[in-house]
């Protein structure tokens, strides 16, 4: 059974997509498929340490990443690997070649 448009599941999904609305946060989540330090994330992304920390704070607030301490370093990882699959599917989907001129689809996924 599908959630109503104003149901709790729809609201939570919208909050999830809001957290994923930044390309930097999506990239960080891809990198966090394996536990990674903030220093390594800064090096991998080319973003400043304060900006990486800010994005990690958003992701952590959304419950998408978790953090553990290893000495003086914070190690981040994806809190739930379902999100890794969502990102993989989304990236694969947008990279698929499509005929965007055909708007006659009656597929239930495209109707609102």
C-alpha cells in the first residue's frame, strides 16, 4: 500500500532527498561506503576541511552517516548501506541513455 502524499513515509523520504541535494554530500556518501577519516575525505574530494565537516554534520543529522573515534581522528561511515544502493541506483539511472523526447509514457513511476 502506498503512503498518502502527506504521510510520514513521504515526509521522511523528502527529508532524505533534501540531505542528498548537494553533489558534495552524494560524493561523500559514495566515499563512505568504506569507513574513512575526515582527512582522507578532504584529500579525496578537494573540499576544505570545514566544508567537509559541514556536509558530514548534515549527513549525520539525517542519520545517513555514523562516526567513531580512533585516537584523535574521527572515522565516518555510512550508517545504513541501503543509502549506498539508493545512490548507486540514482547515478546509474541518470547515466542511462534515454530518449527524452518521448513524453507519452504511462508508467506509474512517472505519473503524479
